[in-house]
C-alpha cells in the first residue's frame, strides 16, 4: 500500500504545470484492486529479453515482437499481483530462509556454485537480492497459494492415467517401422495437364502388371525412374514416419504386409508402393511409467485449474490495464 501512496506524488507532479523540457519518468501500466504496476517494473522484467530481440533484423518485426512480449509480461505480472494479494488474505508468507533454500535448490539442480549463479544473474542485469525478490519470492508465493486454493480441485484417476498411456505410446518408445519398395514414374517440371495424365496412365499400366502377378522388384528394375533405388528393385529399406511426403506416408503406414497401392501423386511424380514388412518397437510397460504419467497428467490439469482460478479472481477483482 505504501507504494500506492508514493506514486500519488508522481501522478500529482505529472498534472502540475511544468517547463516544456520536463519529461515523465514513470507511469502506471496496470491497476489491480488497490495496487499498481509501474512501467519501470515492466521494463525491468523485459530487460533480459532485449538481446534476443535485437537479433531480429527487421525493425518493424522487432517492434511488433517487443509489443507482444510487453503485453504477455504485463498479464503475467497482473496474475502475480492477484496471487500476492490472495497470499496476504490467507496470511501466507515467504521468509528469507525460504528464499535462501530456494537459491540453494536452484544451484543444486543446475550444478552451479554461488559465484557462477551470481555471474549468470549479472549477465541479465540482476543481483542475487533482486533475483530473490522478483523471481523466487513470486514463485514460492504462487506455489503456496495454489496449494491452498487450487490443488484440492485437481484429481487424476487410474482410468485417466491408463487412457493417457494409450494416447502417448509413441512418445514412450512405441514406433511403427515399415520395409517397403516403390516404383517411381516422374513428371517433368511445369508439365502440362496432358503430360501429367499420360504419366498417370503409365503408372496405372505398371500397377496392372503387378496385379496380374508381376514381380514388384523386377518391374521396378525395368521401369522405375528413381535412379537411387531402381537397381535394388525399388527397395526403400526400413524407415519410420517423417521420411516420405505426408500424403504418401499416411497411405503407406495404413498398408498391410504384401499389399500394393498406387499410383500416389507427389510433386515430382507418381509412386507405386509395396509393403514388404512392418514392425513395432516395444513400449515400457504401464506399471513402469504410470507414476511418471500420473505426474504429467496432474501437472496439465493443475495448469488448467490454475488458469480457471485466475480467471475467476480477475472477474471478481478490479483490473485496469493502461498500457
């Protein structure tokens, strides 16, 4: 509240007649209930981002990105202020001892000495006291307020964890790989429609040979226009997703062993595909990963519940953005 009183003097000074050479050095960028956020505080938060912004060569793009970051940071600071006010209501505090423990935890997790941490902070224009005040204290207050106000809203059932496991098998190490062959019929660059149609008919004739019992590898060696694979009978070897054009890949990974599909159009021509074989790597068992998955799912639901709670708080508060 003291800061609110002090700024009144600055605001009053702004409305007092002054010489034309005077300039405003401070202004309010947001009001959150009875407290205010200052432009200087916002600029302090943005300062570490300036070197990265300066790497954007286009001046207009740089200004647009700065404005975007400014508004995002201000929204974050408004959330912080609402949490701080809620902490005051709940009589939740963060002691100097809590902050020192948090500093040591940061050092331990990042394998830093105190001197190395201080050097890293200096590069961002911060000292250790400023780091505690502007970064660690808000983080600890947020954690403690959310423990009281939000965590009771979040629960993760065993069924949800199982469903999450099934939905994320690929990320857990399950990956389908296929062994395929192809026959390629090229289309010249900027070919007119009649030429494209003629090349499609060539591919369709080759497909008819294969459907009649022709050996895929032999037909590929004779007719494929892919110089890299033709000598090997069009053999593409084993590969996973991300190798072929997406429209071809979606067809290939839906094929059964021994199946032939085509013609499939790409930018360069038509493909006939034969599925030689397919295999899936094994995943870690559900029991091995269920607690890690539960933690991930809990974190996602907690973040969603936190946003909902902050939205509720903002609706019940007086928030005025003046940026």
